[in-house]
């Protein structure tokens, strides 16, 4: 199974400041079709997860442009340019190049 | 509006069975892969099962293989998860999710999620 490791486990950020979350996979997530199958999700407290980024760097419809995804191969990053109060929650990355699909352990983001 | 609504959760004894349903609306259900993700109390997300769109291939996590069966009824726009031989470690909120890629034969990322249904396995 592909192991997906997220760091840090938690992050405390001042509103308006940037934040960065790392996701590392034990195998390359680049497919022969040229796409990279890494996606990012945010789960706000008491809510289901929702999609932020797919294929490593494509922002999903309606997601604010302060969110961006980057990386390739086995190393990926989710950046939030200016953290807002509504960004609080747990962030997960997911690899889907190989079964079983595997999520990272999550990164909890809170406001200082 | 695209929507997924899960139902069928509840309290069941170890060894028992339960069938979850996920009613979909707002998109052409038959064209898209669908799946289930669960979250045990206080834990992270765990992918459970998926079914591709057009060719209806099925995929399972090792932890549920042989005990859970995913299926769909395209005439009713509904996804199912039949869960047999339930164990305490199956206790979780079960989320239904739609594949956003539109892949014919696989499941790549989850662009729509339901609110979840809670399954508790306990005597």
C-alpha cells in the first residue's frame, strides 16, 4: 500500500498569515497519462470533508484562490496564502494512483 | 444542486449486518464513479470501497473485503453498501462520495460528499 505522510500534525496560525502543509507519498503519484493523483480536502469541525485541490494543483470550483497546491512525484504542498477564520479544521491529502486509496493522517489548523 | 444523502446507519451487534444507502441528485448518476469513506470516532478518514462509473468495477479496502459489498441502482440514483459480519472496528461515520474525474473505470477524487450516516457496532 502507498503510505501518505502529512506534516505537521497541527498548525496554529495568525489570521492573515500564510500556512503550509506537506504531504509525502511512499511512491510516485504521477501516472503514465501525465496526471498526478493527489487531492486535498478540508474537514471543518462537525462537517463532512470537502474537496479543495485535485490532481495536485487544480483548484476545485468555488475554492478561494488563497488555496494552492503544488508538488510532483512524491512531495506535495498545500499553501494557504492568508489564513481566514473559515479555514479552521483538519486537512487531508489523498493518493488515488493505486488501490487501496490512502489518506494522510491529517493536519489540524487552528487560529492563534 | 448536486447532493448526496446517506441513510441506513444505526446500532448493530457484532456479527450483524446493515445496509447503507446513498441517494444522489443533481447529476447524471450512472456516468460517475461512487464510493464510501469512513471515519471512526476521533480518527482520520479511511477509504472503504468504490465503484467505477460506466463499467461498474468494484474496489475494496482489505479491511472490509469479503464482508462488505458495494452496489448501485442507476434507475433509482442510489448507491448501496451491504455490510456483513460487522466488528467493533467498523464503528464510524460512513460518508458517500462522488468521483469528480468522470473516469470510465476508476475512482480518482471525491468532489461531492454526503453528510454521513453513523454505524455503531456494539453488544
